[in-house]
C-alpha cells in the first residue's frame, strides 16, 4: 500500500511538473510582427434642418502590418494571462463613396446634389488582455478583449464638404486566436478579431445663398473592422 501511495505521489508530481513546463513556454515578454487582411465598414446617415435625410456606406479591404508587444503571466498549471498592445504605424484608406442628398435647391447651395467622401484611418492601436489556455508545451489558444483607438482623416467635396470634422475613433476590440511555438523562442500566431468603434459625427458646410431653411447636414456614422492576422514573433 505504501508503495502504491509513493508511486501515486511521484506520478502526480511528474504530471504537475509537466504542466508547469507547458505554461512556461508562454510566460514572459514577446514581440511580434503581424500581417493582416482587414475589412472596414462604415454605415452612415444624415439629416438636414429642412427635414431631408440621406444614408450610405463605405467599404474597403486592405492589408496592413502591425507591431505587437505582450507579456504572459502564469495562472495555474496551464493558464496564462497575456497583457499587451498592438500598433500599426502609418495610415490606411478605409473607403470612399459618393451619395446624393436629394435636396435639389436653388440659390447656389453647394450642399445640394452629389457629394464625395473618403475616410482614412491613421496610427490605430489596441491595448488588450488575453486569457490563454495552454493546450501543450508548444501550443495555446486564447480569447482577447481590448480598448482600440485611431485617428481619422476625412476628405470631402461637393455635398459632403465638412465644416466640422469627426473626432478620433474609440471602441472595443475582441477576438480569438492561437499561438504555436516553432522553437523555444520563435512562435507563430493566428487571430481573428472584430473592432466596434463608437459612432462619429460631422457637420457639412453651408456655402452660397440659401433659401429659407438651411440645408447643412449632420452626418453620423458607425465604423467597424473585421481582421484576420498572422503573427511571427519572438518570446524572450
């Protein structure tokens, strides 16, 4: 009986040591470079003081590169909490479109008729936390949630010319992914995520002589991105 107890204790200790070794593969600081395919969707609507309404959407699929820095803290034998940040230097065109506001006014109203609007996203970054489950010493899966922010630039002409431009984008990002250790230090990551930004708003310019009732418009838009990323990184 004593021998059985001793063997059981040895087996339990060996199992615990093995699980701890699995977690250690994903502990500590990591630096990665990711390449992503990202789809941007912007759905907007507008209304004028004289009751006219309009709506439209912009869409764009683009490729971007980002830098990812994270640190993994062990929680138990096969759990890791990753805390990190990703940053994309530069800018990417989110989309462009043309719409007609349906206000056919006279008197030189530059807001009537057709307008062109383009949206550009600049220097987006995300600060995140990612609970991670270690499947084996070389592989792990995780869920992620984070705070996202980006600058936006708008270019508009005609009926879409802006007197007040929208502010920066802020929102929540969430996704799932996996990490595979190719060597004790080199890893490959695969991830899919969605970022849902808060609504943004802007006001169009009013140019030229106006009839009774201004036709300047307040435009509100929702911005969402869907992203698939592959990351090659190094764990220190």
